[in-house]
């Protein structure tokens, strides 16, 4: 009976492994994370072709392979309203991010001064010296864990819709209700929504709630 069980167990393991392997999982994670990053950049006002966002998983694997080279996953784009405002997205791979990693990334970036922002997608942690080494870049540097990008949080059915106000819209809002900025409800700069939109302290977000039970309503939150 034991021999029969072992044979059945081996057969079952072989059957399962034929459907799922490491390369399949790896490419799927990169596919989901890159798709979310592209959607995030577009929501921030950067030029991102829909054809890139709409890539299917098979198309992604055909382009980048079952084990994508992270160097090929880099994204460079500019704001639609200001082409001189450019941003670079770098996938760092699974290794621990040390000072040497940050310096290597810096040496690979051409015309660092022309970048207004850099986004690092990491799979491991950054050491304390590596975090300090980010100051070597002249532009704003954001870091995201790849696991935080497997799902676009703004598309979750339970999340209210958010829209970032322009400086003029913020001024008009405060004037209309005779408010000071500090009187608005707060949103932490570390909030997932703040990070998704790359918000800075002082920016205001319009939050729109809808529901079948509760009536639709709007509120405003200031990033602090």
C-alpha cells in the first residue's frame, strides 16, 4: 500500500509541476507589476501608449520571455503637459539593494540631471546605507515593493475614486468654503493612494464615494 501511495503521489506532483513552474510565476509577477506601473504613470499624466498597458500575459511572455531580463523592463516617459519632465522606472531584481547597487544604477543612467523622477521596483529590502545613497540622484526617488504592484489599488471595487486637484482648483476650493489648508481632512504622504499618485505634502485630493446603500458624496483630503 505504501509503494502504491508513493507512486500516486509522484504522479500527482509531476502532473502539477507541468502546469506551474518558477518561470511562469516569475514572468506573471513582472507582467502584473509592469502593467500597474504603466497605469500609475498614465494616471499621473505621463505619456503611456494604451497598447503597452493592454498587453496580454502571452504577449508579454513572447516579448520578454519566461524569465524576463529586468533591464528590458525599464520604462522612460515624459509628462504629456511638459515633455521636459521625464521619469524613469527601474526593476531591480531579487537581490538585496546595497550601496553598490545604487551606485551601479546611477552609473547606468545617462543625463541624470534631465530626470525629474526615478521609480525603483524592488523585490528585496534596501539597506540603510543604500537608502542614504539615494541622495546621490538629483531627482525624486520613489521605491515600491513588487508585491505592492501586483494589483492596482485604485481599481478595487471598494476603493472610492480619487482625483488630484490642480493648484488653481485647490485655491478655489479653499476660497469657496472659506477654509485654511490645515482645516481639511488629512491624508498621509505614505498612504497607498498618495504613493500611487506620487503626491507631495500640501496637495489636495478629491475623494468620491458611491454606494447602493449610502448616498454618493464627496470629500477632500490634504496630503501631510
